[in-house]
């Protein structure tokens, strides 16, 4: 059962937040009275201002007999960037925080993205009281469409912009069944089973980002969400440091804070500074056709670029599906208000306009294959051809691993005579994740008893551990669980349990979804990608098990065309000799082919120094039935060749 309260903090939400969001409405809720005290519990108040004690050798000795812990664990985001999903469980009550995805890397050919393994939650879906989504980036919402049905469509608690971003990814069935509860982080408090939820504003590279304060039977747990401390944000209000401080004064048992930039000293640059720098560049190049590329998910940046373009009387042409959808959503929610006709989808109309009137806002800043800017650089966008005199601005930092793709794209742009803008001293990108000084400020405000670094690679989380220790948190109270490891929170102690939830890697491949156990699929794909594939078809007499005719061989990506005939002949002769030898020994045909596959692997390695993916197949043939049929027609009996099955170059 859910009950709702509101605090005595009052703000003007503005027109954009008063608009309807896809049929989701905010109900009228009673406010917390001015004399009503913030929610608290004896369990965490006892720990406030508690003197630092020596390291506890055996924390389990502090557990009361029969005491039930609050369990906190991550199903993703603790060993990688992406797939963020955390779970808080007490008794029969479960709360899920975020449901993100992670893009596959080069070690996973053919995989679109990866999502958390929610098998544990599926088995307990009746206990799920809700899902909190802290903001609208894919690493926090990208798995919703894949998991929401299997979890029984629990209510999602989040902001208007995030709701819009989730809805656009859903199919008709999910959109019909999904339930949303609109969250105002300044006012709303929700009671969900054993948990009481309160929210607070933070700044990030997308509006309406928020953190979560969670009152539990074992004390107050705080999730930072993705954040930076930005006193001059471009779009949002500044983070609600006053509310965060008040939460800290209540006594925080466990703080789970993001770690993305924990290894970077100083403060993250304000988004407003970046907007001002972009404005200076647009002014300097206002007579040229401008192409600006940034992350489609960086909504705050996009809004500033559009504002500057309108200021210099440029029409904004959008390119890239995600860019178009995000801008449309921001217009619907009132974040973008420009004169009619100033924002359009890229078309041949841009070619006919004066150069000083055109700004193309597009995806592709990371050199992603088939992205809008990459296709422009290759001359593959028929409606808009880049030409000498055009200017391109990349408002982004190159993500590690994308350097080669970005350099290749820049080379293509330069070959076209396009100027790629590089203004020394003018930053055109900043991170939405706080640096060390931002993290320190959050530690100072919350003053937690225990800290668990989340949201990052292991080296980032260990850097965050060092920051926490700088701020006075004892090393034994910094908890570093991996995905699936459970933090148990008791009245007097918290620790990483020996208990672990078994997790598989869940890959999304086109429209398919599969669990990756033992990494067999990826290993097979990698072998095919690196070494090619060879297929052999053995035609076997039904009665005698002897070979009928030639062994058929097909290969792809195996050897160069000049070598194919010679090496194919060697492989077929070797396979025939091995088959006949084993046939004389009356070896079962399946065992025979298994033996041949192993022997072939060793033989091919000697010939070319590597082993392809080997596929050996057999088909039974009644020799008496086909002895009068010409050899050329035998393929009609044994089945289609690989070419006939569509394996053409």
C-alpha cells in the first residue's frame, strides 16, 4: 500500500512541470504541517555523533538474535559504467532503484546492449513495491522496456521528463500496462511498505535529476543519483543543498554515491560556462553554416545550443533519430520555447537557405557508425552535403575507446574542406558527474556512518573510497560489494555478506534476449569474426555408413580467394582419410565426426596457423535409391548448399 505526504517546502514548479505528461497526472496531496518533524527512526539516530570506534573484528557478533537486516545490493553498475540497478529489500518488501542498460563493447560482436539480470526479482515480483528512476539517461532507464513485463509492471516513480523518455521506448502493450507516479523532489514523500521515500534535487547533464532518501527499519539510506554540484546550472535549479543538509542532520546510516569522476581533482565545470563558450563560438562563426554535434542525451547542452542558434537567427535542423525525439519531448514539456518554424528536421530545405541561416544539430560526436555526422562526413546524406566553408563543432569529450572512430570522422570532414572548430581555452564540454570536490561536499552534508561507492568501474569506486576516507569515514566502513553481493544493514553494524546473488550477463541482440552463461555465444562469434568458418557435409550411406560421393566444403572469411581451392582440397582429403579409417573401426558416426573435428583443428593450425569455426554435418543417403541419378543432381537429395541458404558474399 502506498501513502503520500508532502513537506512544508514550497516552490513554483513553473509552466513546464504543470503540463500533462503523457496522461500522467499529479494527484492533490496534503502537505506536511509546519510543526511536523521529519521522519526518523531510533535505529539511525543512535548512530549520529557516535565516536569513531576501533575496527570490529567480527561484526556478526553485534547482530541481535533473530534480527532481520535491510539488504542492499546492485544487479548492475558496480563493476562497469552502465546497467545501473540497485535493490533495497526488507522482509517481503522490495524497492528497485534505476533500471539501466550498458552498450556492448568489441568483445561482444552482434550484441546491441546489455541489461541487468533480474531473475532474483522475477522470483519475488509480488514483493516489489515500486521502481524509482533517478533520471532519464539510458544507463538508468534503458532496461525498463526489457524487464518491466517480467516484473509484473510495478509502479515507476520518477519525473515528467524521465517518464517521457521511458514511454517513447515502449511497445503498445507495455505502454498500456505501465503505471507511473509523478515525483516532485521538493515536496513528495511516499510510504511503500517498510520504506518511506523522500527525494532531493541534484544537477546533472539532463534536467529533473534527483537523489533518494530512504527511511528503513534499520536507518536512513541515501542514493546520490548521478550528480555534480553546479551553482549556475543552465536549465535546472541548483541542487537542493539545504534539503540534503537536513537529511544529513537526521543521521545517515548508509550512503550510496556515484563514482564516475572520483579520480579527478577539483570541481566539475558549470554547464552555464559551457553554454557561454558555445555562444561565443556561434557568434564568431555566425556567417557560416554550422554543424554542432553532441550527445542526444545531454538535454541541458542541447537546450543551450538551440537558445544560442535562435539568438543569432539561425534555423535549427535536427539530424539523428534520438536527437529529434529528445528535442520534441523537451518542446512538449516546455523546456524549449522558440518561434514556430525555427526547429525542423534536416531536409533539402537546408541546402537552399543562406549559410548564415543554417545550424544543423546532430548526433555522432563519438564517430558512431551510421550516426548523422559520420554519414555527413562520408557524403551519405542526400539532402545535405557538406562543403568547403562549413564549420563543425564537437561539443563533447571523446569517450575512451572511441578515439580511432572520432579521428577517422574528423579526417573525413577535413578532406571535404570543412573546418573542425578547436578554440584553445574555450571548453565546449563538461561532465555531468562531480569531481572530487563535488563528492566531498556531498560527504560533508550527509556525514554518513557507512559508505558504498556505486556507479563506476572498480578503479573509479576505489578512488571514491579514498575520497570518503579523506572525509573521515573509517576504511572498515567503506563497503565495496560487486554486482550481486549483498550489504546487510543491522541496528548496530553493516557489512558485505558472504551471500551472493548469481548473475548472468543478459544480452539484447536485435529483438532477442539471452542469458550468457560460460560466454559460449561470444566465444563462438569471436572465433568466426577472427578466423572465419568452415562447413563440411558428409553424405553417408544408410546401410554401410560409407561415404557417398565427395565431401562438400564451404568456407567464409577463412583464407584469401587465391588459396581457397588448394586449402579446401587439403581439408577434404584429410577429412575423408580420417572418416574412412574410423569407419573401418565401426566407430559411431557422431563420435567419428567429433574425432574428425578435433583432428582437423590441429591439421588446419599446421597449414595456416589458426583454427576457424568448424561445422561438420552429415546426411544419410540410400545409395540404391540414388545410383541412377546423375551426380550433378545429388544436391537435391542432400539439401541446399550454403549459397542457396543465403550465405553469399
